[in-house]
């Protein structure tokens, strides 16, 4: 009964999340995926996808300098791919890949944007709390940035477990998620105590622009999932991913540096974001 109730709860969360992103895709798909310092009509298509190349390049350089190798990796999965901003950059690094998103409208746009590309990834709509369409141990590299942070904790945990399930032996999953918050003052501490969904409702009632919810999953919970999934955490660096206008210019830093940015007002976000690089145990 408990397992059934849990599955039912996950299905409801996925349904609500899917509806929200279907709306985003219809209203302002590019801006809803990646904010900018201008207004949501300001993204030029080329600039938007260049931001994807910028981001993927920075992540791969960090992996290289950290000794995280991708030799002999041939396949990737881009989870929460949206309109393919990062998928189209990743396909240049791998023989094959799949972009997965919960919104049908996002995937339709992804296919449209990529139709003339020389290298083609496959795009899939997945409205489930799992990656059941992907065989266990079949993906060399899983990528997920600025996606899990918009999912409630039960979905975050379910999806991370799925990332690890589909990884091939020796494969690497690279995923970002907020693991904490830092309050600059009492007012922010009070704001942090308000549930994410309640904040969205209040903004809506006040006529403010709808923002995506931000959800935290403690690093200890992620460590437990990785241990259960037979994987090793190679790195868990802090990033500027929750800054609303980083435009793909992802930066890796220490916890101390991340807190310093919040204290100094260098970022409007009080969330502490970490990028986890996790490797599946190689085959024996």
C-alpha cells in the first residue's frame, strides 16, 4: 500500500510539473529555460543556442581539469532538455544521444530547431517519474542542469536514482541541484521558511511574473542515493546555477566562495547549488 501511495503521489507531481512546463513552452519557452538580463523577448535564437555551447564547454573543461574522463563514451542523455539548448551542443561530443523532456511543446520545438543540424540527437517526451524507456546500463553520460531544482524532493530523488540505473558501467552522471540556503538577514530567513508552492501562489495573486519553484535536496540525501546505486561521487562543486541570469556562463567554486557571493549581494539567489559528478562502478 505504501509503495502504491508513493507511486500515486509521484504521478500527481509529474502531472502538475508537466502542465506548468507545457504552459511555459507556449508562452516564453526560451526565457523559461534560461533567464537573461533583458526581457523574455530579447533572446535571439542563435544567442540562446550559443549559450548552450558555452555551458557544455565549461562543464566539459571542468571535468577534464578534475580528471573526470569521457574516453570511449559514445552515448548521452540530456534530462530536461527543453528545446535542445544543451542537447545540440552535446551531440557534437558523442556518437548518439537523446534529449528528454516532460513537455510535449518543448520537444516539438527541439525537433524544429534541430531539423537542419548535421548531427541529430533523438528527442523524447517522458511524462513519468522514471526513465523506463531507457534500458538499464545503456547510457555513458547523463547530463542535467537547472532541472532538478524545479522538482519537489520526491521527484528529485526518483530521477537521480534513474540517472544511476541507466548509466553504463564506468559511465558518468553530471547533475546540478540546490543542496542548501543561506540567509543574509532575518527577512530572508523568514522567506526561506515559506514553502515554494506558496510563494508561487502569492506572486500570482499579486500580479507578479510567474517564477519556477526552487526546491532543495540535502547533499546527504544525494550521497545516500549514490551509495545505493553503486556509484561514486567524483566531485560536487558549488556553482552559480541558481543565479537567474547566468546565461550559460556556469562557474565552479568552493562553498565558501558561494556563500561569499550571497553575503556580498553578488547574486540575488540565496540557494547553494552543487554540481555532482557521479561514476557507476566499472564492470568486473
